[in-house]
C-alpha cells in the first residue's frame, strides 16, 4: 500500500499572489511545507501538484530542488489534478495538503493517517466541510482518503465547487462515513493559514521566533505555547474571513 501527500499549489492566488514563494527565514513557503512533510514517518511520496501555466514553472523547479515529485494539471479542475497525480504515482492512500499551510504539523498528520489506516472510514480529517467539527487551528488541515474514493469523485463530481476544492463531493456523498479527528481542546478560533498579508505577518513572526530555536522542527504544540504567551498576536489576522467553498 502506497501513501502519498499531494500538495496543491499555484502562483495565482487571488488574495495574495505568489504567496507560496514568499520568504520565511531564508526559504520560500513551499519549501517549508515540503520540509515539514518530509518529517512524516508514514509518507511514501510527496507530490507537488501545480498547473501547466508558465508562471507555475517556478513551483516545479522548487519540487526538483527539494527532491520530490511534481505534477502539472488543470488550473481550475483541481480534482482532476489530484486524480491524475495520484494515478501517475500509483497511490493507494491520498493525503490532501494545501500549500497555504507552512505550519503543517507532521506529527499530527501521522496521527490522522494512523487513525485512517486503523479504522474503516471513507475519509478522515481534522478540518472538513462541517465547521462545527473543527478543533484544530486553520492551517493544520489534513484530509486522508483512498484512491478509489478519489476516482469516484473524479468521475461523478459535476458541480464547480466539487471540482475546484477536491473533496466536497466526498463530504456530500459519504457524510456518514467521515470521521472528524479532534483535539481535546477546541482551538478552531486560531488562524494559522496563509491567504492574506495579515496571515503572512503572523506566520512570519512565528517563524522568526521558533524556526532557529527548534531547527525548523516545531509543530502545533510549540506554536500554541508561543501564541498563549503572546495572545496579542492573534489580533493581526483576527478579521480575515475564510473564502467560501461555493
């Protein structure tokens, strides 16, 4: 059984263009995402899934530089991009990661994957469509599902939001077979994702304070401790609204 993380990424972000190449402690955001995924003990493959547009060639070069696979597909039909990337790399289990998560935690990722492989659910996630089920900060999002389920979505999803956001068809079709992986304490009010300049300001501060101290190997617990000691930092991006799926 082959398990792989597919990271969807492109330069053409609407709210913060080129965000995946912004500098954090001397490295672009996408390189930090890759470095963190390499710390996972359960991934057989890391695949950077971008588009065939000229502007996204810089992302392919980053994948090459960091020794991971890449796939170039549709800009808007991200579901097809995932399907063909997974098929080309013979994945049995797919982990969906987005490149706007430079604080993705490999330890948490492995816990979600372990739960998926030990149980009988269509999809296991610490994020998901149902916001009432979220307990982790936004920016640590992990979704795990089989290639078979991805293939079902690829052939049967017809709505634009289902094609653009990859997993909505799964949530809408298999609601009873989805497990929401939760933290004991609800921290869903925290926003650690990268979508705006305010988000980047916060994440830059976190990296500046923690990256060297932990040699890049800091995760959910370390960031949480830092935020608790500096609660005023949460105000930086408190007013940023998450983009709607539909």
